[in-house]
C-alpha cells in the first residue's frame, strides 16, 4: 500500500535529493525548522517530529481534539506552534515535545500561524475573522483585530515591521471597518 512521504527536490535540476516515508500518519501538512534539521508532520490530530537528515522519528504527540490546520516553527527552531479546528493554538517544546502553552481566544477554527522574525510574537488568523498577536514568552494576547470575513493566511516581513494577512472581502468592499483591540 502507498505511504505518505515528504520529498526534497533540487529546484535547478528537478532531481529528487531525498525522500522520507511517513508510515503511520496520513500527511495533511508539515513544517521544516529553519536549520533544516527537524520536520514536523501533522495528520488529523497528531504531530510527528522527524530528524530530517537522519530520517529518524523523534516522537509523536496527540496534539489537538479536532483537526490540525497549521504548524510553524519559531525562527530558532525550539518552539513549534500548532493550530486547530478546536479553536486553540498550542506551543510545543521541540526538544522534549512537551506542551508549553495553550492559547485560546478564537471563536472558530484557527487557520494560519506566523512567528515574527525575532520569535517573540506569534500571529494567528482564524475563520472567525480575527487576526491575533500573541506574546510567545508569556503566552498572552497582545492585540486583536476583527474582520467581517475569515483571516486565511498571515506572514511577517523579514524585518518584522509589518504583518501581512489575507481576508476575503466581497467585491467592492475593502478591509476598512476592521476593529483593533488592545
């Protein structure tokens, strides 16, 4: 039977550089740490941590009570954030795979996550129309901005000065009307 796998390609030649077969987890998504050493692969409700160079399973966690929608590594690779349809975000210690914190302020599915380049803050976008910014150190909400429609993706500029997000607005409407809370 076919197994899910993650494949590394050389973009210049199109050649396969390496492949990692994931035998027991149907892959829904993954993230790679910035040093290319750790791969976090998620299925429905579980996350597996793999040593990418050695193709070795480091551990598995049952992470959420509902479908996982996104995972992202902090820039230093020490923290993994996971988002879920259970309306929560969890911060994980990558080395020990222990849960560091659970962040709950979204009213519906958390869809997207992004760390600031310095790793001090985490942005989350939700299908509830909320764009939230969290302090990673103390796991507290820093600010929130509401939108009429789902926030489906978030990202930060390389210098960390700007946060980008997508929010589908009906034709003829712009993002004006969002309310910011501090």
